């Protein structure tokens, strides 16, 4: 984008090179085996992107939404699954600790999370509470100097391997009585109850977590009791923007792959590129991808310049994943039978991208938020 700073351009190049060398070559194999790319994750620590938005005092890069989204786009082109795990770590866990935790908690957890020695996750969703996350039922009760947590968390990205979990609980009877705890691996009463197998994002582990009289010290509480609704709201925009960045990467990867294939595959004695219907598909996919890019990075630019918008962040979260799924389906069509096979990346990109229409708030929830914001006054009637 024309307004990227020299540092952002440098970051883009570094991440593109890293993704080509460390992420892309392993994507197909690890997708089949349903395994996490731990080597690439540790490499991201050396690259300095695991704390992309975190305070430099704790080892972070201190950058904004544009930088974080650039990383998502570049990694997302290579492997959306690895990128989802990167997002859960760097945005859902590290960024939340950075914005909401005490200086002592930050000093204790951020350096190892940012270097890549530790892996983080964020646990909000529950088996019975997904879109209605604020209805969560996992309870934390204070007993002496400790809290006892009971309940379960569902769909937690990195949950089976996280050293540090940022866990939302209910600490009162009011709707907004939500409190977060930083729970360490091995805490008594805390376990992984199930690993979840998925159609896509298979290089990103997903788990159900169980809390059975799990005891954590008061010092694990983030902020005061009941602070978590406000904490949650603070970071919603960057969470929605960055997941849309993965979809931008998916769309661009599909366009690149289609251009390559149209120049190689011959039918009726000519490259596919010669057929007007194929040209139309590529021209439309590329136009849609460029539309996505310009919308997304404009919203990032505004966010970084103090104009956070819940409506715009929800719009990019709604529109980019939807468009990327359509583009990935078109890319499969353009590849014919080979597109439907595992020989080319487009089927994996489609399976992976579908998650972005569900995770971090479904399309329907984004529509509800956008409509509520736009119709606020009219709804008062
Ligand atoms: C691979 C993966 C990774 C994830 N990672 C994490 C993570 O790291 N941490 C975490 O906390 N969560 C995570 N999630 C959970 C994710 O955020 C939820 O799946 C999502 O919010 C939807 O919740 P649900 O699955 O319970 O669906 P439900 O809320 O049950 O929704 C089912 C359907 O009903 C629709 N719906 C619901 N309410 C309404 C309404 N009022 N009006 C209209 N339609 C409605 C939904 O849009 C959807 O189509 C992950 C999920 C997946 C699949």
C-alpha cells in the first residue's frame, strides 16, 4: 500500500521471505498430518513478531494494527492454520496481557511469550456459549488468597500446547461480572479434555479445556473483579482486523496460484490463460482481492491514527472472509479436477478460510453488530 512506512515495507519483505522459507514448504504435509509447525513458531520469536503490538519494555515490537495485519497477510498466504495459531498467541493472548495485565504480570509472562519460548492461548468460548460469549458459565470463586475455577472452554486455539492461558470466567451473578485469570500449564485442576479435529486450519491445534476445582492464586487475576467486559471490548477491533488479514493472504495466494496455473495448463492445444472465461475469473478475483486490501489497510491506518471504529472493524471481519471463501472456490473451479485434489493448495486455502467466517465472531454476529451500530437511534423507537 502506498502509505506503508519504510519500516512496514521492511516488515512485509522480512515476513514474506520467512513465510516462503519456513511456513509454505511444510503447509501441505502438516495439514495432512494435522500437526503444528513448532519450528516456524520459534522462528517467529527470533523474527520479533510474536509481540508485534506489545510494549518494547517487555520485548515487544510496539507496532500497530497495520504491522500486525501485514504479518497476517504474508503468513496467511503460506499457511492460514499456522497464522491462526500465531494470531491466537500474539493478538488474543500477548496483546491482551499487554493491554490489561499489571506490570508484575507483564514482566512475568511477556518476555517468554514474545521470545517464542512459551506458547499462549485465549479461552473465552464454551461448549454452550459461543456467539453469546458474555453468557459464559465457567465460574471463579474466591477462597482465601486463591480462586477456584470450575467449567470448560471450547474451541481454544493452541489450547493443548499453551504454557499460558488467558481465561475468562464469571465471578458474580450480573451479566457483566466477568474476570480474567492467567492460568499456567500444570495448574492443579486444569487439563486438556479433548483435542478437536477439523476440516481446515488443521495446522492450528484446537482443544477443549477443563477446569475442575482449578486453584489459581489471587495474583493470577487480571485487573479487578468484573473488569473483563471492558478489557474484552478494548481489543475487539484489532482482533477482527487481524483475522481479516489472514483472509486477504488467502485471496492473494489464490490469485497467484491461478495466474500460475492458467499459464501452465493446456486444453484444446492452448494455455488456459487464452480462454476469456478464465481471464474473467482471474480479473475478477484480482479486483476483489485489491478491493479487500484497500478496505482493510485503510481501516488499519485509521485505527493506528486514533480512529478506532467498531463498525468498520466488524465490516472488514464480515466482508474479507466471505470474499476470500468465494475467491478460493473460484480458484478450485479454475483448476478443474486438480483444484478438487490435494495436489494444489487451493482446496486447503478454501477449507482454512471458512473458519474465518466463524471464529472471532461469525458473519451473522458481525451483521448484528453493524446493524445495531447503524440503527442505534432508530432502534430506540
Ligand atoms: C477453529 C476454531 C478456533 C477457535 N479459536 C478460539 C479461541 O482461540 N478462543 C476462543 O475463545 N474461541 C475460539 N473459537 C470459538 C469461536 O469464536 C466460536 O466458534 C464462534 O464465536 C461461534 O460460536 P459457536 O461455535 O458456539 O456457534 P453458535 O454461537 O452456536 O452459532 C451457531 C450459528 O448460529 C448463528 N447465531 C448465533 N446467534 C445468533 C443470533 N443472535 N442471530 C443470528 N444468528 C445467530 C451463528 O452465526 C452460527 O451461524 C474458535 C472456533 C473454531 C471453530
